[in-house]
C-alpha cells in the first residue's frame, strides 16, 4: 500500500465517517447510506452482506443526478454552444478518468470498502472503481439530503475550476490540435519505464513533438500516463 494511504477496517468508526464528511462538507443523516456508497461488491460478498447493500444501485442513481446537474450547468453557462458540443463537453466532464480525478481531490479511494482479493489486485487505485463510488456518493447524498445538496456537492468537486480540469481531461486532444494548428511536427508518446506487479503496474511516458520532448507523465495505465504527459506539455506552453 502506498505511503500515506490507509485501509478502512471491517467496521467503519464514527471518526472515519466524520473525517470523510468533513472533506466533502456534507453530514449524512443516515450513515448507512454513506457506508453503502463505499461498499464494493467484493467486500459485500466476503462479508456475506445482502447483494443490494453494495454501491451499484446508488451508482445508477448518482449517474442520473450527475447528468442532470452537469447538463443544467452547461446549458446555463455555455449559452452560445451548440447541442453537439455540449454533449461532448458533458461526456468529458463525467467520464471515468475525470470522475476519478475529482474524487482523488478528497482521497475518496482511501475510504472504499474492498474485499481482500480486490484490494490485493490494486482495486483501490483503479479509475473504474473510484469513479463508480463517486457516483454512488452522489446518489447517497441525493437520497439523504435531496437534489440541492447533491447539486452543491457536484458543483464543489466536479464543476469547480472547470477550465483547469478541462485542460487535464482533454489534454491529449487539445495538445494534438494545437500541435497541428502550429505545424510543429508529429506528436507521439514513448513508453520509457514500466514497473510493478501485474495487478499494480506503473507506466512512465514521455511526449514528443518531432524529436523534442515536451512532457512527462506517470500513471497506472499507458493512457493515463500519456494524458499526464500531455497535460504537463500544455502547462509548459501556457508559461511561455
């Protein structure tokens, strides 16, 4: 386990709940909803918990709430943007890597209840799981406090500082477009390092325009590392 992380014990304490609630600035009336939002099916199976007590149904609800709130936000904020562009923008904001990126702002991955097998194979760092739990938390807040509270959470952690986040979410596409516009050469990525066990590999990638290195990134997949490298390249270009 990485330095600075912790594993949630079988019985989450009041202090654990309170720590997460402090981070998300929302106090649950029904703590069982929060626990359910954090419970992965692997943990539910191990603990012989009712199969409907994991996060999957809450994720379904949270996904719908997120789509509504983000659609309303974009409709109001981007008055001159056509429907097709709004759809693409919304998709980039609520995609798996984007939600996982937002969730890690408040270390949500540290609170997920995972089965031993899923824990051992790197489930806590997997974007698919972290993003699903993010949606489940949205669903739990909606049931516990209503649409206004769920909307406040979404605005606080997903729709805030959108220009910066958009640069990260779409880094590869944005960098490709800018390189082509300026006829700088061919953008490509090179894998320079791969290490770690099969279930928890780390990849290091360098981004090049022609023969010039313009960025470097690391991630748990080649795609994530490339995205980070492109993002670093875009930040460097902004500083010119």
